[in-house]
């Protein structure tokens, strides 16, 4: 595969990406569904994980950016949803309950009972660290507040009127919980072993996203931002070039259908990795050529390919692609996702993105998804 990469790059003209500095605030419809990843996928919330139990220390201002208004009001401001309004209070479906704010596993369905109070009720928590407690003397009452053990978000209250064997009643707000049925958990667990993610920056993310969505084995492509010093930057902030963030795509791929070598083969074909902080008419650090690696395997593979490209002088100039450790990936707004698919009649898509897709389809004709 490595020789294939080098040989192809000797023969192929580079795809010169031009400006994507357009803003389209019109929200589009018919967005593609997001596939589950690690049981539950919430790209808009970079702190959400169903496997990471590390204690979080996130400001309320940051939570407000990534949580829905209803969840923020309950989780961060200790609001209470109206009784009997949530769908979980009388559900007996088998599965697992997670913190809707950070993804920590809180309860299993066999710890739940149907209570007449109108809120989801449990007699036992998943483990001793999943939920923590503090005194709540608000509204002239003495109660025990229940908080998520990872993010300290408000979940509800603990009472001593529950069933055996504990005699406890964990009275939870449904909006504070994510529920995944047993079958879905098994499916997501199976997927986890076969999928991997890589974050790449190659100029305008609309163009890069549109190309990778056609490659066999790619499960999902999300446009967003990585690097820099500003938490959850907006598109407009990144466009100033002052945040240090780059326009990137997060690619989720099935390792049984494609691999890192092929992902890099496409990457070093669809953009110019020799122009510093520039892709065609797009100028600035936000358009830099960059690989944001999340582990040593990705870093070493990238280092090896770049070294070989430079050694064999595949390009007229040295590859300047940066290798940066991935700290956080921030998803761009919904109207930036699947931009080409949702805006094919726009002049930018017809004049800039479409020709790149056509070139990609000619080069990788044996690796295209069937439509």
C-alpha cells in the first residue's frame, strides 16, 4: 500500500483548493443521521464519553455552549422538569442509563422501578462513584441532591422511601439521562472494535468532507475545528485566523474495509501539502495542512509517509504538513455539515467542489461507494 501511495502521487496533479470563505446561515434539511460511536455519539459535546471516567472541570459558560437549553437548565442550574413529562418514568425497557451531560454510566434497567412520583426512579446506582451527593436546603426543605460523579451535574434527589433491597429512591430528571436499549449497546460495542477516527486539515473542510464521504469504508465525516487556544470557536472566529484553530474533518472509518494508509493516500492527493498556511486562494493558519493524531500509531504512520514523500521528492517542494496531538475536536454548526450534498446547486459547489469529486472518482474509481 505504501508504494501505491508514492506511485500515485508521482503521477497525479494536486487538487488546488480554493476559497470557502462564504457564510450560509440558512439551516439545511435532510441531514444524514449520525452513526453511534462508543454507544452514544454527541459530536457537538467534546466532553461526552461513555468510556472516560476522568473527573471533569468545565465552566458553566462552556457547558452552556454545548448543552441544549433544557438540559443546561436542569444539569447546571438544578432546575426540575415537570412530573410525568419525561418518557422514561414508566419505561421497563432493558438497557443502560447514562449522564446526558458527560456520558458517564449511571444505572442499569434492573436497578429501576416504576414509581408513582412521575420521574424515573432507581433503587441503586451503577457503582459507588457514578453518583455523589450533597445537602440541599433550598425551598425550606432538607433533601439530598444527587450529582453525576464525573461532571457534577444535577440529576435529581435521593430519598429513603424506595423498595428493597436498598430502601432508596433515586428520583431523576429524565432530561438528565440518556438511555440505550440492550441491543443497541451490543451493536455499538461490536462497531467500536472495527472503527477508528482520524482528524485531518487540508484547507476548506467542505471540499475535504465531500471527497471522503465517497470512499468505501468511511462511516462518517464531520466538519469542524481542531488546534488553537479558543474553546469551541465559531466559524467566524476561526476565519479571522486569530484562534489558532484549523478547519478539519473528523473521519470515522471501518478498519475492515479501509485503513490508515488509504486515508493518507487520499489526503496527500486532494490538497497541496507543500504550501505553508495556504490552500489556493485560502490563506491563513486556519487552512494549514495538518494531521491531528490521537495515538502513537497514527503519529508514526504520518511521520513515515511524510519522510518518504520528502525523500523521494514527490513534490517540487518539501511537505509542510504539521503533526499535532489532538486535544479536542469541535463540530461546526449543522449548516456546515454535508454541505455539498445539501447545496449542490450553489455556484461554489458546482464550480469548486464538484470538479474535485470528479477527479477523486477517476483516481479511486475502484474504491467508490455504490450509489
